[in-house]
C-alpha cells in the first residue's frame, strides 16, 4: 500500500511537470503587416525575444533570439501576417490556414504534418546535420580518450531531426561544410547569415603590440565539441602566449576534473567561467585580446565567432565552425593540438600593424555580413524567391548569399 501511494504521488508530480512544460510551450504571438496582407506565415523559433512586454530589454544570451525577431520582421515586411510559436512546441493545432511555414529544429516535421498540404514548408537549419554533427563530436571525444586516457561526455547531442526531408526548401545559417551535410536530401538550400547578438565599435585604441600574444576561447556547454581541450593543451605548451577561457564550467565537472591543471594551475591560462558578452568587464577583456581561437568540430555559423569578429577579434577557427574566413582577416585551424599551436604562434609573430589591419577587416566583414540588416536582406530575398517560383523553382542545390565585404580576398591560410 505504501509503495502504491508513493507511485501515485510520483505519477501526479510527473503529470504536473508535463503540464508545466506544455504551458511553457503554448506561447503564441500574432502580428500583422502595416499594409495589405498577402498571406499568412507560421514561424516556429525561439520566443524569448518575440513576446517581450513593452519596454523590456532585448535578451542577448544567444544570437538566435535576435534572429527570430529579424525573421518575423522580414516576413511582415513581405506582407505576411505572422504567427509565432516555440520551436520546442510538441502539440500544435493550427488556428488558420497558412501559406508559409518556417521552422527550426526537431519539431519541424510534427508541426508541418498538421498544416495544409498546400503550405510552403521551409526548414530553418541552424546546426550541421544531426548525423554529421554527432559523428564529428564523438570522433573528437575518441581522440581525447586516446590522447589523455579519459572518456568524457562533453557535447550537446543533436536529436534526430527529419526537417530537411519534410521541407520543400531550407534556409541555412552556415557555410559549404554545413550544406554538404544536408546535400543528400536534394532540397534547395539558401544561405543566410547569423546576425550578431551584440555589436561593438572598432577598438581604435587597442595596443596590438601588447595584445598580440593574448587570445580568447569562449563558448557554451560542449567543451570538447567546441575544441577547448585542444586549445588548453596547445597553450600549456606555449608559456609566452596567454589564453583567457570563458564558459559554463559548472556544467561540465568531468571536463574540469580532467583539465584542472590547465584551467587553474597554468600561469598563462586564465579561467573566468561564464561571462556576459554585453558587460563592461567583457569589453575590457576584448580590448587587451588579439584573437579568438575556436576549433569546433561542427557548428552552423557559430555565434561565438560572429560576435567576436564584431568586437574586432581575429578569428582562428575551424572550417567546421560554419564561418568562412580568408587570410585578410583570419586563419583556418586544424583539429589537432599541433595545428592550434601553429596557428597561434604564426598569428602572434605578425607585426602589430598587420594584426590591426586584420582586426579591422574582421570587424568590417562582420558589420557587413553578420548583422540583422544583412539577415533581413538575405532571408527576405530567399523567401521572396521561394514564394514567387514555387512549386517549380529555377534554383537548386546551395544558393549562396553574396560575399559582402569579402570581394577579391583569398582563402584563409590553414594551419595543419
């Protein structure tokens, strides 16, 4: 009897939790364009910035918050009445007949199945394909195990996502690496930029002679996924080069235990933990740092890279970060400790004037390419073309956006 009573309480608590989660996912917003309505669109994305009370400050903890706002505003500008729901919403009963659906992540197929067959369905892809991403991260974790004799679960597992198969078209925040992971589906994919969460003025007063040996790694959970293990090991071998680490250390105790010496006992490595990228303290850190080092295993136009370029940091990144760089403002970094070390040493050896020029080019490219204005232009052009040419489009494969700010430049140097 006592055991049955506990079971009943547990069941009621589980049911309450489900109801609370459902309530969290039932957020709904409806917006109308200023002029005539040409159709109705449904957007499934992050809701935090879309349903703010009047006067509330816009959140900046992730680039996708600003992106969701830019997506809605673009569709309104195209004449669509726009309804917005959470991309995490598992249950959705359409209130209207929709002409267009744009949705992100795993629930795309579930939501799309509830819509009219004539609705144009556009998957918004903001990761590498789940199979490619998870395989790449597991490979990094295996390499770490073989290198240091420790097995760490240090990644954000991307759940099975059949959106590309269920969609008519897709928009992709990412580069050719990311597109290649989706090409098997044979769907037209439009490249769009990742709008930066924050912008900064160019650091005119930065002393590049003093900053040229000071580097930054910043990222969220998934430290092995995002290459922090490689970066720590590389800087442990370079006592004359300084690294600052910013990330949620409490979220990965196994990683912290494995890299305690590098994180807390290595004089040239400073570990700050999680930081607010809009804070004066972070602005001060940027002012004395020359570059971001970010050899991620798989991303879709990584927000960390975009935000850092907006601050005038030179990107030393993997191609798999989803951000294309060239030798005018960055370097492509390989996926080994030696490759990271070689890239850091090569950049730090450059003259301060050359570093200043690279930093300004990175900032200029970020301003031209990774802004909400650039996003609205690219996303708007993609949707306008999709709507105009559906169901017999005159495009296929990967439809790249113009290389704003990068004309005439050469591919980035690769450190291997």
